[in-house]
C-alpha cells in the first residue's frame, strides 16, 4: 500500500474492497459462472448423445427382430410350398420317396 492510498475499514476490522478489487471479484464471478454454464452444456450434450445412442440400439434391436421374423415367415412359406408340391405329386401318383 502506498502512502497516498486511502484504506477504509469496517467496524469489525475487515477492509472495504477497492473498485479494482470489486471489479476483479466480479470478473472472477463471471468467469466461474461461464465455466459452470459450459459444464452444464457439455453435460446436456452428453446426455443427449447417450439418449441418441440408446435410441439407435433400440432401433437396431427392432430391425434384428423384424429380420428374424421375416426369415421365419419365409421358411414357413417354403415349407408350405414344399408340402403343396408333395401333395400335388402324390395326387398325380408320383411318390418321390420311392
């Protein structure tokens, strides 16, 4: 502290803050608030990404389920077609097991 600087104290002995100190504290507070805002935004984006990945996994599982159902249906159709052809051959007196 220089000799020409006025220093004022509260009755409890703590020093009044100078305009420069107040400005520094305000700037620090703005900086901390901005950091918190950025952290919250990163967290929000991360949750969004997790939700998107979960949704993609759900869709992939649904596609896989539909493909399996389609395969089962096609096998059933082939079996029906095979049985129909066997019946038609038997009706014409043709036995393929002979």
